[in-house]
């Protein structure tokens, strides 16, 4: 069995809907185990956004300045075959929750 970890963030659920539609063939296939990890900022981003709140998120997003995240619940004993990271573009950059996840795990130069 192939084990897949899907790391994602979503505010309105749109990203999760797209994810579910994309991964449906794998959900229905017993050869795959899909585990999900929702990345949650400690202070949730507002929704709906006010004009000011929306543009106030611009510097942190574009400069990859991380926010604090809730503790990640990953079973580190599982040796995943594949990790899929799902994120939204914010201001043509990686959304803050996922860039914070990258930074936390030192996955790149974020
Ligand atoms: C602060 C902010 C900036 C965004 N910037 C972009 C963008 O540059 N390009 C784009 O296609 N969508 C942009 N979006 C839309 C998001 O990518 C995404 O589609 C939307 O937030 C819904 O995702 P979610 O509900 O799954 O989090 C932005 C959304 C937010 C909140």
C-alpha cells in the first residue's frame, strides 16, 4: 500500500473541495492510504476580509514572514511515499499558513 500525506490549508473550504475532487480516484482505491494534515494558524485569518485586513496581509505574504501555527499532528512513525502540499496563491505568493509550514520544517529558503 502506498501512503500519501496531504498537507493543506483552507479558509473557505475551496482548496479542500478541489483536493477532494482531485484525489477521489485515490480515496476509492484500497492501494492508497491518504492522511490529511490541516495547517492551522494560531490566529485565524479573517473571513470575510475587510479591505484593510486583506492588504495588511500583503507584506508578510510576499516576504514569506511566518505566522505561528497550531501544533502539527503528524504521525512521524509513518514513512510516507508521497507528500502533497496544497496551497493558495495570495498576492501571487504562497499563502502565509503554508509558507509558515515550510519555514517551520526548513523545507526551503522561505
Ligand atoms: C490575501 C489573499 C490574496 C489572494 N491573492 C490571490 C492571487 O494573487 N491570485 C489568485 O489567483 N488568487 C488569490 N487569492 C484567492 C486565493 O488563492 C483562494 O482562491 C481563496 O482564498 C480561496 O481559498 P480557500 O478558501 O481554500 O482558502 C487571494 C486570497 C487572499 C485571501
